[in-house]
């Protein structure tokens, strides 16, 4: 790029092209041009301007010489000779001091040079830079330097930090000092806070998926330093790595900015239209039904033995699993592995969570931190908002009839709603192979080589296969996106903190979480009106699979159950008491429903049920007792006993 092109670039950047053309540049603007020139090209404007003037002056002098000489040549050779080729024969007087002959030789040489210049000019390349250097910023960084790991001049990667020396050289011989520990925890807090804010930014941009993260526009970082650009891209890579853990966001979208509870108000309108007649004849109704979207406080707290223990684990991990750049830094390594475990727990809790208030001073199971989809659906039934289908033909299926049962369930919903094509049917992903086998068996000869169609046969209702449902045969149908995951601040879970207590180090973070439907159904005041309803005010339709106990059974088996709901028999021959749920797992809330009958099954406060508040004696079918297994006994969660 020559001087004129550089000047044009600077004037364009400053918006001074028009003033320069009119020769109206002020002294202040001239100073700004010189400053911008220095920033853009790292040279002094005055020096390049002087060099350009000298070059132009020399070029002008040479042009003058060429013009004079060519003029003399034209006078000496009026025949139009172009100056010859330098091979003319000597006239025999060149040995004499003949000024004309000497001038002719000079002119011939100059014209020969002119021809060469014209020939070379015709083959000259455009006046453009020989090389354009662009610096690609990526998560790998560059070679380590004496002052910065990865060669990135950013405080986080300074070799003054012990953890960066560990990244560069491996385990340090000296033990970490008190200053090292404090610096590490302070940097950890800063980085995790920055990572959480970046997660929220990406969420607002709508690219919080691993695929879309590759579409992020980094042009806004062009004015930031290289270290800052590297850090942002590295954080995005870390977030993408965490997001690669399978989650349920594509099934249940997330709704953010819920600090505690949010009312989602739904309106029901009665019939308005009627035949015309004069006068004030009113008809119609409006009912407002709120749906509460509630989140609960969730946390993780872990006590590391010491910072040196963390260091040993970090280095040991690198020694066995290579040098993946996302795990090169010790802080990132901790965040990645803690976040990975937290996300997996959250994925399972999205489906199976049941909020149980913690006992002060005692740790609790991950599933008890917040409500998930399954128990939220059960709560809509208990709250008289969603009337389930209890028919046996839709509450159980096998690999040989699963497709027929799904079709029967859909037909029941289609009898209630007019827009069945707008709905989606959610089914346990564990049973997807059953559906494929059933489909190939039934339609294999007529599939026209298109493979298994992932929708309800004879309907255009898509099937969504939901993971983490165990053996449950629960299914439900609603509009896509009606059931949501709830949270407050996106990425808040990764905002981790460190605090030191003597040699030990606490790591922790706090966030909010929940699950809810935007609308489930209109709430009824009593069981009679609820059971008699035609489901016309529901937006969620579900079956209600239960594990029915045999008559006179005194135990239930969780190991072979198709879900957490057990129903006692109404045909007990004598008074019967349930004494155990064999194979019970921790983190599961079991629901024991009474089947009614003369000798309805009861539960005494003794043995494995010593953790319930009092003996349970149901009075009517549908009464229930909810319990969970704490490893030693069943603890009561909730009960219903009809008055």
C-alpha cells in the first residue's frame, strides 16, 4: 500500500475525504490524522510524507530529463526513428571528441532503457501488498512464551500464576503459598462469574446450542485486545463442551428470569355469538385461571481436601487423558468436570425431580432439589386440573402392541379436541425400540422403503421420545413447548465460588430450577365435578399407569414396577397392611394409592415405615401416601385421606 492509498484509508476512517478535497483540513484535524496514522500503520506520518515528497521530486526530475532528451532525439532524427536498437554502424568519428556523436550514444542508450521500462510496465503486477497478514484467534492459542501460557497476553494466562506454570511445566516442586491459594480462588471466582455472564449473553443471542455456537459473530471483539478475544472464544468453547452433554432443552424449552414464582394467567371464554335481535341481550363469559410457574433454590457444595489435592488430581488427569485444550487450564478443568456432573444430575431431575425441603444440617438427594416433569404431571391430577385416562387399554403396553396403544390413546384425545394435528405425544424413550419393532412387523411390507414413521399411525401426531423415565409407561399429549424448564439466570449453575477453611477448600454455586406447564387445565373444586368433566378445559392429556398389587399383598416390588405409583387391591379377603417396598431406590418418591374396598390396605408406623408421621388408614379409593427411601427407612412426603 503506497502513501496515497494509506492516506485515503485514514481520511475515510475519519470521514474527512470531502474536507480534504476542498483543502479545508484544520490544524486539529491534521493532528488527528497523524495520530490515526500512527495507530493504523505504526509509523510517523511526517516521516512517510517527507519520504513521499522526496520520491515524487526525484520522479519529477527524471521525467524532465526524459522529456528534454526525447525532444533532442526528435530534432536529430525527424524520420521518426524510435531511437534505433543500438546496433548502428560507427561513422568513424567516434574516436574523436565529437559532441554530437557522444550525445547520440547517450540518447540511444536512454531510448533503449525507455523501451525496456515500457515493456516491463506492461507486465507489472497491480500495486497491492505482497502479503496480507490476518491473525486467527482460536481456543488453541499459540506457543507458550516466557511470560504467558499459550502466548496470550492476558492476566489470566500470566506465568506469575502458579496454575499456569503447572499447565506449562507440570507439577511445581514447591508447595503452594497462602498467596497462591488466595490468588487461585480469587481468579476462579472471577472466571466462573465471567463464564456465567457469557452464557447469559449467548442465551440472549439465541445460540446456546453446540451447533449454533459456531455461528457466533465476533466482530464486536475487533477493538478488544488479543488476550480478551482469546478468553471469550475459549469460554465459548468451554460452554459448548458443557452443552454437548445431552440435555432436554429440545423437548422442554427453558423459561428464564423467574426469581420465585410467576403467574401465567389463562383466559376461558364462554360462547358469545347468537342470532340478532334488538335490545340489551347479553351472552358470554370470561374466566381467568392462573398457572403458577415456581422455581426452587438449588445448590452444590463440595469440600476439597486441599488446593494441593486439586493440583494432583488435575495433573494426574492430564497424564492419563492427553492435552485437550479445553482442559489445559486448571480452573477450566474444575469448571468443566463439576459442570458436567451437575448437568447430568439436572437432566435426570428434569424428569424425576420432586422438591422436598431439606432437613437442616443434612445432605439430600439431587432429585429432591426441584420438581421435574413426571411429578408435576401427577400434581395436576391431584390438583383436579388434568383428568387422566384410566382405561386399561391405554395404561399398559408391550413390544407387540405399543403402536396400537399409542393410536388408541390418540383417538381418545382426538374425541375431545378439534385440532389434534397441533398436538405432540410424549413417550418413554426406553420403549422406542419396541415401537420400531412393532412398526416393522405391522407395516414392513407396505412401508415403501421409507423406514419407520415417527408419528402415531393413521394420525399426523408426532412422537417425541423422552429419556430418563426408567420403566414408566406414562404418556402425555400437549402442544409443543407447553411444558417448560424454569430457571432464573441462564448459566447461573456454572457461577462457582471457592472459599478456604484452613487446609480445606469449599467449592459451591447456587441457582434456581423447576418445571411447569404454561397451562394444564381448569381447576375443579371437587372430585365429583372433576370426574364428570369432559376434559374440554384441558391442554394436557395423559394416561395413569399404576402397578396394581395382588389381593392381600403385604409388599410391593419397585424393581419390576412400571413407574413409581402402586395401587392396593380392593379385593383383600381380610385386613391387610403393607410392610415394605422391595428394591426401593433412593431419590424416588413412591406413591401408594388406595384401591378402596372393605379391607383397604393400611400402613402402620413401624418397621421400614417407621419414618412416616402416623399410621395411614385410607377411607376411599384414591387416597394416597407418598414416601421415599433414605437407605434405612421410608420417610413420609405427603398424604391424602378422605374425611
